[in-house]
C-alpha cells in the first residue's frame, strides 16, 4: 500500500501566518504537519512509497519532506498542483496512477491538515486489507450543521451507499461526514478523468467516490472517534499542545540566565535575552529574537520575529 498526501492547499483561513509558512509546513511539535500525517500513515502500516501533492517544486514543504524521508528511511515522490482545482484534480497529478492501477497497488489517501488517532488509521487499513471490499472510507459522527460544510456519507449496514457533497440541512440524510481519509483499490484513480466540476468549479474526489459506488464498487466504512484539523490559527496552538504532550523532546540548554520549562523547542540562530523563561509548549523558530526578561509559553514564534524586552507571550502566534 502506498500513501498519498494532499498538501497543495493555500490555507487562506490561516492568513497572515500561511503567507510566511504554507499550511503543509506549519510546525506541530517540531515537525511540519504534512510530516506528522506521513508519520501516522507509516505507523498504520503504509509500507510503500509516499506521494505528496505540493503546489510546485519550489513549495516550502518539498525540502522538508525530502529531509524527513532521508531521516526516517522512506521513499517519497511528488506531484504538483499549481492551480487549486479540488481534491480530484490534486489526485490527477499522481504521475504514475495508471501504473498503480495496472499493479493493483492499493492506496491510503489523506489531507495534510487532518490528524487522527494512529491506531484508528491502522484499524481502517487492516479492515480494508481483510474485508475484500474495493474501498474503506473513514466517517466521523458530527452535528447536522457540520455535515453541510463537508459531505454526508449514507450507509446501509456495513456498506457506503451514497455521498452527498456539502448538502443543505434538509438534505442531510446521515449523522456521518466524510473526512478526507480513504483506503482504496487504485481503480478509483481511473475514474478521476470523468469527474465534472462542482458548482464551485472544482473537481471533487467525493464525486469520483460516488461514480465508484454507481459502478458497483463495494465500499465499507470505519467510524473515527476524533479528528484534529488545522483550519484556523487557534487550531495550530491546540495541535501543538496535544503533540507536545505526546512527544519526547530534549530540553534546550546551554544558555546562561534562561529558564526552559519543558516541553519546548528552540531552533538554530535564535537569540534569547537573560532572565527569560521559555515554555511549556513554546516553539521558537529559526532566526527569531527574544529580549531579556521575557516569558513565552503555549506559543509559536515565527522565523525572524522579535519580542520586546520584558514581554509576556501566552497562547499566541508571533510574527
């Protein structure tokens, strides 16, 4: 099984921060969120190549994932989606999708801005491998108003029977929405060329899913207990707090007069004035400058930012 991670989104609701660092590269306890997704995929048993859809070869996530692949010993390839034309269009950029179909190499597809419980991804993958179905999609139980901004997944017994993209409240026929997490036969990739633009003018993968169902594919479903998503700036802080609690990190040292309260991260070329306290849940990114007698906790300080002497920064993002 290979993994495909969609990482070409613009992150408009994360601005102005996504103007400095792309959504895919936003740090979560020291790793870009796209690398956290890859980490979860690999822990769930994705043992083949990882394909990442980026915006361009110059996209900031490309060297970060290449470095992560070298560090952790996995194979990575890239496709590029220079225009934001929807999730189906993104998947059409997988250069060897015809070869995947010919080899019947199954795929796990996810978005770079959604993180889950790793054991649940593993259970989804195992269900797909043992069920004999053509696909298994993750579903999440949410209030009806949240289904309207996602997709309504209608099930019958252990099978998915219909997917409605962004239904009205009157058309919500299921308590399940479909986060972008699927394990599939690669045959679905052959249906992408037939997807028609949505009312928003985008090519949506959910429409390929419905075509898959209409063609007689048997698709199962797996209910997730939770999803952590990166949409708004507050989400970035929440994700970091959660993963800081789960990740073993060395406490920074070697700075006279500075107190570090773990967990915290300090990148290279960071200046910190004496008398400052850093942490917990603080990440100081490359090249930022912190004046003397500052307190920074539950915060991310972006590259090149400057924090004035005597300041307290808490539960915030600093540029």
